[in-house]
């Protein structure tokens, strides 16, 4: 009788352990981005990212000078119904290499990144009434993520809580 209880308990514990195993979700090796928000009060652009092989960011100092940055941001000014690149800024390179690299068997990287644009935007005069950003990232294998476009943003709300 005791043996049946022990065997039953072993099966129960094994079943419980297997049911608690979390399935690892796989992501492509090419980074993917999703726009999350733009905070007017502190001019912070936030987006989510996923990189299946975890090689996000630059690999200094071995990288060439052309790969010192891993995020590229372009600002557009809205005129009537079309968008024009602001020639003052064109493409702004950013280094977001401070994201820790994953350890262990699952190398997938998922998270949020917040880029503070106050200093960059303060250099613009005159500032456009309506603008937006387009941006992408590259990983160490030079895989380029999808291009993200923010919704229209309005200069009248900069430094304020926003709409």
C-alpha cells in the first residue's frame, strides 16, 4: 500500500514539474520593433524590441567606425499632407549598447527602450508644428529591423503633460 502511494506521489510530482515548464517562445534573428509612446513632458520616445538570437547592440571595439551606432532616427516635418525630412537633423545615430546581453541557452532579448530626445530637439529652431520620427535598429550581424513610424507629434505639447 505504501509503495502505491509513493509511486503515485512520484507521478504526481513529475506531472506537476512538467506542467510548470514554461515554453520558450522563439523570435526571428532579425530584430523587430513596435512603437510604444512619446512622452511630451520629457521628450522620451519609447519602443519595444525583440531579437531572437540576442546579438543586439554594437560589439565595440572590434566594429568598424561605421557600426558605432545601433539605432537610426529620422525626423520629419509635416507640411500640408506630406512629410519632409528635416535637413538639420537628417538621420540621428544612437548608441543603445547598454542593454545587457542574455546569458544561458535562451538568447532571446525582449524589452522596452526609452530614448531621451530633449537635447536633440532643443537644437531645432524654428521648431515644426507637426512632426514624426522614423527609426530602426541594427544588430551585430547587421540585420536591420523593421522601420517604425510614430504617429503625428505636436510641438505645442513639448514640455507639457501632452494631449
